[in-house]
C-alpha cells in the first residue's frame, strides 16, 4: 500500500512549467503544428471501405478470449485487436425546417432518440441535435451495408450515442460536434472526440489569452500573447485548434456529461458511470495529447466549408480514415434514409 507521500496517479507527471515569456518568433514556431489544412474529402465508396475495415465481423479476434472477459459489453476497449481508424461526415444544416419534414426525419430515428429530441425546446438546438443523430443513423446504415451485418444507433446516457450489433452489444462510438449552421459526426471503434469551430469567432487578445490559460495553463497563454503581438490572425487560428483539442478531449474523457437543468440525469448517475480518462493534455514545447500508457494520441485539424474541424484519437495518425462532405438537402437525406429502412428493416 502506498504511503501518504506516494502518488497513485497512473499518468506521468507533466514537465515543470517554464515561467519565462517566449519571444514572438519562437511563439509562432511553437504554434505551427496548430494549423488547419484544407480538407480533401472522400467519396462514399472510400467511407464504406473504412467502415468495412472497422465493422466487418471477425471471429478470429475472439478465438483466445474467455467469455468472462466479455461480460462488460460497454467497454469497447476491452475487446482484443480493436481496429483503428475512423469515418466522419460533415454537413451544413438549414436554419429552419418545415414541421412536416422535421417529423418525417425524426420518425426515421430510434424511439429513444426521438424522446431525447423532444426535450430540446430551443428550435436551433433541436435542429442541430436532430441532424447530428441523422448523420449518426446514416453512418450506422453505411456500416451495416459495408460490414454486411446489421448495426444500430443506440442512445446510452450519460454517454454519447453508440453503435450496437444485432444483440445490442456496443461495437462502435459516435462523436458529435455542431456549431452555427453545421454538424459533424464520426464513427470509430476506439475512443475519439471531435469539435467544430467557426473561424469568424475571433476573440480580442485579452479574452484569447484568458481562455488559453483556462484550458492549458499560463505557459500556453504566454505563447498565445506573444504570437498575437505579431500575427493576431495566426494566433487566433492556433487557439481555435487548441480549443478544439480541449473540447474533443472533454468528450473522450466524459467531462462534458454535466446534466442540464431539465435533464433526468443526476449526480448519482454520473458517478455510477464514472470511467478512467482516455487522454490527457498539456502544453510543453507543443500541445501534447497522450494516452494513459504515455503514447501520443493523434490530432488532426481540417478546414471544411462548415467550419474548422478538430479530430482527436480514433487510432494512430496513419490508421485508415475517411472524411466526407455530405452535400444533401434535408429532402434528399430523407429519401436516402427511407430507402435504407425499406431495404434492411
């Protein structure tokens, strides 16, 4: 048993903080990795190829696994040989939706998801949540087709939505992000978080530095301040990339599961579903993200027509992945989802 002076924290201690202020040129250099690159979108075939890699059943994975080790079916990371990679879809959403079309789209979602949507009284928030779940349902449909096995969207409060197999076992994780007028959804086997930010949400330097210190500490804040003095636009974009990592990590770790005032979730429920952190963040010479074993967690920063998309985790940086820009009207999305239901249900 450790004594009072020994740490039981499994995470390696972060390096000692350097309190000196960087010069502007070295600050800009340190922020260079926090840069959004223009998205090269994949087509539907590429998306389905990645989903086939992730969700085609393989009984060999479980050949040497005892049944007792699979009792906790919600712990996806406990599975042997969990494939790495991810598929994600980004879509612009309308400002408003006619009530008949909204009801028709909502009816294509699982009953538990429909009940969830009813709780949103603000029209814009309900629309964002609706299209987030519609994209999740579409990815579940594509996984069923690509993996040649039935998969389903399932709500799992207080966690985010899950992908389940025919027996109800969780086999995949959805991550959802939305901002004004757009939504993004990813599907992976391994833990993942995503975030969408609008580049027009520029902050004054003082506000930018304050948020930087809140998220990553004084050293990162000083770096942002020094870079802002010579290139405010570049410092703002680097901050949005770092903030995207912060938000994505919150989702991966379950830190975003605070119940709303009208939510049926309680502190007792959140405590019951408490889980270990998937990722830790800290600012050293660059923004580092690491898993409990000390390995790096992959970061991606992509510029899309819908906003600045940050993707964290899902497997190593070289794991199979596909990013789709879905240019469908709500009416066309309704046709596609309805056709899948008629074909598979």
